[in-house]
């Protein structure tokens, strides 16, 4: 970063801008993040309120003004981000670059396509921008542990989902035959929706078995859901325990720098060097 | 405490009062606590019964008398507590001081504002007083382990809640567009309420998706809720396991420094040195 | 047992009877248990079928005959049990003695009090007799591990239940004020029922919040239920893990015979004797 | 396998056919598996779409053609499998042999018994064939860990199910007496269905308690379900943790015999000896 700051007055300005907008180490950077966080939260609250019919009728103009104000703020921010980075195209095509663009696009598009409701959802995607800001916060470490645990159990969760969907298809077809359209099981996709609602123990009750055989099948499915519910919980628990156990990362091998030794390890598992005891 | 008892007859009385009211070591203190516990339980039962229309009509007078009796008991207790402590203002402003005041205030306020129903809830807050008494009981150790586990997973739970709320907002907006006011998804806040009801697997069924796309989205949300449900469970499991494991941790082997011995261990499991007993 | 068999012909018969009826080691004892198990299962199926109106109308007589046949079998068994034990009164007052009596009593009482429906439930209690028989089976070990885990977490579960009930009372009172009788929250007990239905993620949907504030409160309660659901799961997981870990019991200390050492223990934690390595 | 390929041109062809159809090591075998996977998925999608009334009316002919095309594919595959194996009868009677036959049978039977809807479900069983293909994929290892965990907890899960069903029968009978047919608890089997719906926290809401006593009983059942829900989760968690821990267990240190090294360990964590690599 120090090398860039010597490339001219413009680059020095860009480097400072980059520090304020993209980093959170300096007071200015932190203030910018906090202000942006509030702008995002309020803009989403505005979108929510706008969807409430009674509020829209009464405060429609105020919400419209607020929406354009937030759009102006986010548009300015987007331009500043483009200026602050050295390769604007790379930023514009990155995940957060697209998200930042989506934050301002709907308002402009709503002029071209008035009344397009689906633009509303796109505006809600502004929420994704919160994650960039939170990423800089102190929650990073914890989120990483969670992500590690989830990533480690990805294969097991896939097996689990395939099994759940298979049971779902078979039970859906069975219930469609047993209960039939007369009791709300109109077709197999709808029966599968019911099977998922039942297995995940959500149980809306919009479709329920009425025949004795259907209720017996549903009971089996529910008890099975019970046991199956245990699998992802167990998976994540074990992986979280592993992730947590590997954190005593602070103890790096003096020989090869490897981390992640067990708490009771006396020798580095990679190079065999004796580990330092003081840390433990 | 022994020094205070020598400061005069009044202070001796106050010290004894303090022991009876605030401590549970003496027979008198324990009897006071048990009596207070029953008074709280019965006063809350009275509030509950009063809310039942048929009971109120038939036993309204008896409940009114009971309410004033409990108020008299709690008011006396409040005054005694003020007398018993050396800095009454500090007590009055403490958490339990406010709770104790709230236990008597509603009855007196109901004279000024007759029919104010919300005073009823305040009366239910008397329940919080139970915790002070239970704190003195034998459940303390267990509650502490639970609290330690919860406190240790606070950061992870925050990350988890942010993720849940984000999914909630996005899914709520999506369902508002897909299903719309015709199927009960009147606005985004209501859709978010539905999304929370669905993700937490509560599934009231007061609002349910009717379109095929809506049901497909709901199925995805439910299966996601499944996996997400596993995260807090895993977090708390791991932290509980840690909390349980860390309790005996203080006992390090004097010979080799190894920790993590069982609660009933008398000799180090690594080097056979006799362990120190005082800590356990 | 060998000493009792020498006390005369009657006692020899009683001892043999005892072996057949109370034990499951001999072929005769095992055959008796299996026959009794089927009798219990069929008698409960008969009670169930009798409760179905259409079946009762059509096969009422057959079910009545079956009921008296089962009663005759269980009555004979009860008398044989009284004969087989040396202290009949002790048996009659024991838990299983009462359960055995309850298995035959309802049929006789139904002559005195015709149409007493609640006798039906008592007949269902015959199911409890299954546990005596299963106890003798191979499931004993597993049930013991489960019971140990549950017993060990009793205190934590108590704390948990007190917390759940407290939240329940406060939320119930709050929802009663916020939603009121107009939306189904007729009184505080009913609101508490709703709060339990919601917190446990059952979500019947017979009572649901209609106001915005009520739905917001419900959302908080549901997310809280999420986190709270994790506590008993975590508790039982940890205790099950402990119970399972303590089973490597096979490794007894050669010095003092203590069991339950950790898997990586090299010295007995009780007496410091070096442990045998072959078993691990 | 090499010995069979020398038994003549026919056997050589059969061996090659076997490799393509039953194995997934060669490019041809892998291509065959992928093609089959898509055929199965599309044939099941066709069955699903056929069950939707509006789609059936509009695209009935196209779906009928597709169904016969899939039947032709699967029939050809079945014949090829019979040819490829050396003992066709053994294959035809094996689990997957029956599943493969069931994949083609319904279409032919539908000519004999027109309109037999239950044949539809049989067609859905084609899904089971997916598992054979997935078995050859990279998910095998993970599925095995899951299966080991489930098999290890079989006995505990049996105890758990017996306990759940017992509570279910007793609660079902109780609610039948307390609420009665007037509130939807028509008979004991239906009450048991309700009890399972409640205990598993599914909570459809098609049958709900209306009396105060019934709601109190339901509350107890729900809180009990809470605690009971924790048992299978705990069981599976512990077994998953064991299964995960036992995998690297085979790798014992040649120097000191310590086991339980991490999967990426190259040196013993206890004595620093280099570990053998072949096993991992």
C-alpha cells in the first residue's frame, strides 16, 4: 500500500479513498462503515414499509423521496468504489460489485418499467451488502468457524439431502394414491410438498391425511423425520466440535510452523519437532 | 458482617433482618424464602385465574381480596428490605429492587387508573422474583454451567441470528412477490413473520403458500431451516461439552502439569503423580 | 435359590413357578414371557379397536369376549404370581404388583359401573407390563445408558424447565394483553398454552397472533425457542457422550480394580498403578 | 475377472458388458451410469407431471410416449444385465434385480389393468435405482459413516421408539377420554395419531384440544416431546463423533502404539516417531 501512495497526488487520493471505503482500520473507515450500515438498514425498512398497503397510501410520497435519497447515496458510493480501486472492471464484475450495482439499479429501472413489483425484491438484496461490512467486524472469526464446520460436512449433508428427497418422492407418491385429490393430495408434487412440510416437522396443516391408512403412513413419516432430524444436527455438532478443537491454533510448531495440533500433542504431527509447552 | 453487628442495637437488628431476608443459610432465612416462594406462586396463580372471564365473574371479590393481601405482604417485604440494607437507594435502583417495587406498584396504580389491563402483565413480572430465591438453592451450579455455555456461544449465536434474519428478509420479499396479498402474504413484514414461522419449523398454518412456485420456495426454506436448526444445537452442545470439561480443568498435575483429569481422579493419568485434593 | 428348593414339595413347586413367571433364563420362562407379551399387545389392540365406533357396532360381541378372555388370562397370571412369591403382600404393594392388578380390575369394575369410559384408559396401562418383560431382554444395557444420561442431566433439565415456564408465563400474559380475547387469546392460561405450542415449535395454528405487534412478539418467541431447543439437546448429547465414554469399563486397574479410565490413560486415576495396555 | 475373459469370445463380450453396466471405473461404464441416472430422473419427473391433472389433459399423449420410451430403455437395460451376469437367476432374485424388474413391469401391467393408479407408485420406485449408481460415486465414504452411526445406535433407537410408542398409546387413550369425539378425538387410534403429530412437534392443527384439561395434558406432552427429541439427536451425534473418530484409529504409532492421530498427522503426537503412510 505504501508503494502506491508514492505514485502521484491522484493515486494518493485513491489510496486514501480505498482505505476509507474498503477498510475499517482507520476512524474514518469505521465511521464510513457504520454510516453505510445504517443507510442499508433504513433503506430496507423503507422497502418493507412500502409493501404495507395502509402505509403506502398515507406516506407514499415520503417513502418515494426516501427511496431516491438512498439511491443517490448508494449511487455515489458505487462511483466512489469504482474510483477507489485500481482495476474498476474487476471490481464491477466481482460478487460485491454486482450486489452494489443491484442496490441502485431497481430505482432507475422503475422509471422505465413502472409498477414492476419484482424490482422490490432486488432492492431487498441490499441486505447482502451488510455482510461485507460485518465481515470487517469482530464476528469474522466466529463466522469462519461456522463456515468451516458447514463446508466440512458438505458431503454428508448431500447424502442426507438425497436420502430426504428420495423418501419424500416415495412418500409423496404413496400419499397421492392413499389419500387422493379428494383430501387435498391433488398430485404428486403437492404430495411431496406435504411430505417435506411433515418431515421437517413444520406441519402447516393446510393439507392433512384423513383416512386411517394415510394417518398411519403420516405417523411413520413423522417418526422417521424425528430420527432423520438428528442426522444434520449430529453432523454439524461433530464438525463444530472439530472446528473448535482445531482452534488451539495458537500453538504453532517451532520447526515447521504447522498449526492445529491436538491439545494433548507433545510433538508436531508434521515434522516431529517437540512442541512448546507454555502456550497450552 | 461480624463487624456490623457490633455497631449498636439497631444495626444488630438490621444485620439479623438482612440474614433472614437476603440469605438462606439459617433456618429462619430458609423459612422466609420458602414462604415468599409460595406467596409469589399463589399471587401469579391469582393473576392467571383473574384473566379467566368465568372465574372473574364468580370469584371476583375473593380474587380482589387475595390480590390486596399479596400486595400487603410484598409491600411489607419491600419496606423490610429497604430497612435491612445499609444503602437503601442502591438497593432500590438495583435490578431486583425494581422488580420488588413492580410487585406492589400495579395494585396501587389500579386505584388511580381503574381497568388498566396492562398492569396485569406487570404483576406477572413477580415471577422474576422467583429467580432470586432459586439462585440461593442447589440449582446454582447447573444454571452457571448453562449460562457459561450460552455466554461462550454468544458471538456464534449473533452470526447465526444475522444469517437467519437475512434469509428471512429475502425469503419474505420473494414470497410477497410470488404469492401476493391474495394468498395471505399481505406485505413484507407479514411474509417475514411467515418465513420465521416456517424456518423455526413452528408452522402455524395461518398463512400458507398456494401456488406451485410458492410451495417449491417454501420447501427449500424448510429444508434450509433443517440444516440451520442444526447450527445453534451444535453450538450449544459443543459449548456445554466444553463447560463440562473445563470445570475440573483447574486441577493440574503437580508432576507433569497435565490437565483435564476426571472429577474422581486421584492420580495423574499421564505420570501417576498424586493429585492435589483441595481444589476439587 | 438352591436352599429354598430343599424346603419341601410345595416350596420346590413355588421356586419352579417363580423361575417360569419371574425369570427369563429357562426355555419355559422365556416361552411364558413371549406368550404374555403377545397377550398384552393383543389386549391393547382390542381396547383400541373397541374405541372405534364402527368396529364397536359391528364386532362388539367378539371384542367383549376377547376382553374377558384376556382378563381371565391376566387374572390367572396375577394369582400365580401371588403364589410364586414368598411375601405376596410385598409383591401386591410393589409397582408392578399394582400394575398387574390394574390389568384385571377394570373388567370386573365395568360390571359394577357400566359405561365408565375412564376404565378404558386404565386397561391401556397394561402396556406398562411390557416394560417388565422387555427389561429381561437384550435392550437392558442400552436403556441403562439412556437412563444414566437422563439422570445425570436431571438438574440441568430442571433449570431449563423453570426457565421455559417463566418465559411461558410472561409471554402468555403479554400476548393476552396484546392480542386479547378477540383473537383467541381468551385468558392467560390459554395464552400460556399457545406460548408452549409455539416455543416447542409444535405450532398447531388453532390460536395465532393477528396484530402486527403480536406477530412480532411471536417471532421473537419462536427464535428464542430455537435457541432454547438447543439446550436440552446439548445436555443429553453431552451426557450420552459421557455415558458412552465411561463404558470402556473393560479396562480395570490391576491394582485397585477401578474402571472408567479415559481411553488415553496410562496410570490408574485412583491408585496410580500403571494400567495394562493390551486392552486399549 | 481376468480368468473369465479367457473363456471364449462370448464370455469376453459378457465381461466387457459387465464392466460397462455394473462398474464405473472405465469411461464407458461412467458414461453408462450418467446416462442411466438422467433416464431415471426424467422418467420420475414424467410420472410426477402425469399426476398433475392439467398437465395430463394437455400433454397426455407426449407423457404416454415418454413413458413407453423409458420402459423400452429400462427393459433393454434389464435384458443386458441378465446377459452380463454369469448367474442370471441370482441377479433376478437380488434386491436390485427386483427393483430393476419393477422399473419396467408397471407399464406392461397397465395394458392388462387399465387405470390401475397404484402402478404409479411402483414406477416411482425407479428412484431406488439411483442409489446403486450413487453407490459407485464419491459419496460412498460419507454414506458409510452415516450408516455406521445409525447401525451403532440401532439398539438405543429401538428403546427410544418403544418409549415413544408407549407414551403415545397412554396419552392417546387419555386424550380420547378427556376430549372425546366432540373435539375430533374420535377414537384411540386417531388420538394416537394426534399424539404422534404433537410429540414430533409437527403440529398439523387438524385435531386440537379444546378443554382446559386437554390443553394442559397437551402442554405436558409437548414439553416431554422437547426432552425426548433430544435423545435421538444426542445418540446420533455421539455415534457420528465415534464413527468420525474411529476412522483414523487404524493408524497406530509404530514407536509407542498411540492411536487417534489426526488424518494429516505424519509423526506420532506422543513420542515423535514417524507414522506409517500406507494405511491412510
